[in-house]
């Protein structure tokens, strides 16, 4: 059974990942001078989904992140530690 400290630590780790994802996705889009609508068209999704991603309200699949990376001509790297 998970102790309180371990559960809190795991919760903070998840928040950190979400914050990094939102900050990185916003940075990539802005550095390429794309609007959310333009990026959405390249990814094959809606502008609302790009907004949700940047606001931490979307739990994207790996497939979605691959499309995002491809649309932005970047690489997707996932690290487990």
C-alpha cells in the first residue's frame, strides 16, 4: 500500500510533467510563429484541443504528441526515470 508521502511525491511528479508539457508546447508553437488555429490544422485537431494542451486541460495520447511534434518539425522524446 502506498504511504502518504509516496502518494504526494507521485502527485507532484505528475504535476511537474504536465507543467513541462504545457510550457513546452506553448514555447514550440510561439517560436514557430503559429497561431493555435494554424497549429491545429497541421496536427489534424481542433484549435480547442491546442488551447487545452497549452492550459493543461488535455491529457494527450502519445499518438497526439507524435502528430504535434511532426507538425512542428521537432522530435518527441519521452524519458522514464
